[in-house]
C-alpha cells in the first residue's frame, strides 16, 4: 500500500512543496520524494534517522549533485511528519 502526501519544506527562507510517497516494504518503509523530475528515496538507518539511498537504474550523478542541505531539510521534515 502506498500513501501519497505533500511536504512543505522551508529552505533558504523559501517554502516549497514536494510530493512524497510512503512505500511500505514488510516491516520497513521508504519515503519517495519528487525533487524536480528525480525520485529521491529516503529510508531509516540503524538509528532510525532517514538517509538517502540510491535505487537501481537511478542517475547517481544527478543525485550526488543535489543540495545536501536541502536533502537534510527534507529528511528533518519527514521525521517531523512521521512521529
């Protein structure tokens, strides 16, 4: 089952909305956030903090060029929403 939602993230004093999807996988999950035309996958690590993961077939070069601080702000917002 997939649940769709919108994330409102304030970054560099601007608020922007991102479309996100909760993808449940057994006892775990991934959050897919659409940034531009790229789907960015977040999953919980061992400490239950979210990290970005690369999926097969994904353009790693484009993913590595994304603003790390933006990814961190999105991750923090997701953690805030799912608690």
